[in-house]
């Protein structure tokens, strides 16, 4: 354990004893967060949370700043509806985030009618009580219970919007999530359907993304039908 971590003190969570700070960052287990985070917001705290509870509540921003910053406007509705002086903002599941970042410029430029995505996730994402190392050697865990629904429902919430004709824009995502024999890092491959074709265009990195160290910006040299 790093020395700076070894010297940190861990206290029992007590909402009554929380100091008044600008922002509380929460990464609590969802069953604990469901009880504690609303009470924090009721008492005036601004809570930014990684926990999965409340992500799909219609008045809770599910925020990727580079993708849907306008959803912060839901805070006003949340406060009015729930009678809170604080608020709760949620971040999406890890695989939702890394999928939706590159989808945003594609959606803006060409539109999206459907998405098929497969993830290859590091086993460390399963947590301390996750996949035993002996079970993943030369193996792949082909299904992660409850995780495919997260990437589908969260992506739909992040990208759904109302156009002038009041018709829902829904990218209709489909997902397959797996664990691979890696210690860290998630990989994803997706296929998008839509009205436009992107062949011959410079590949655009999502806002804030950087190419791998030593790599040059990629260009699409495929001259086929796309």
C-alpha cells in the first residue's frame, strides 16, 4: 500500500458530522448511496456521485461534460421537485462513458439510428470479490449480469432529446459486455447505423481525447462504401 494511502484515516460515514464543503464526491456502494446521498442533498450539499442509484431518475443529470453539459439544467427541476437546497449529479457507468464520448461527434455530424457495442473489460473492474485469477487465465467471461442494461439505458438517457416535432430521438443501443484477462483498462468495439457515411473524412477524436504516446493522428483511407 502506498505510504500516503496508509496514513489516511477512514471514518464511519455520518451525515450529521459532514463538514460544509463546496462539493462532495461520492463512490459509495449503491445500496448505501441510495440512503445517504439524498440526505446530503437535502441538507444543502452538492453531490457528484459515481454510484449507480438514481442514474435513470428523470430529474438527475447523468453527465458526461463533453457530451451533454446542458443536462445540468435538470438541477433546478430536481431541487424544485424534491425540495432540496443541494443536488445530486451522477456520472455514467465506465463503459457508457467511453462509448458515448466518440458517439457524440458522430451523432452531431451524421446521426445515429442504432448502435451495437461489445466490451472487453479488465477483470479488476469486477472489484475485490470479482473474477478469480484462475478462472480468467486463457479465458473470457462472456456475460456480466446487470451490466448490459446499464450501458443501454444510460446511453439512451444521455442522447435522448426532443426535436421540434416532439419525436423522441433514440439511438437504440444493443450491448454485449465481457471480462477479459487484463489487469486494467476497458476496450470497446461498436458499430453505428445512421443516415450518413463518414468515409474519406478525417477521423475526429472526441473532445479532450489524446492519441497514444508517439502516435500520429489517424486518417480514414477507406474509399469504399463506408
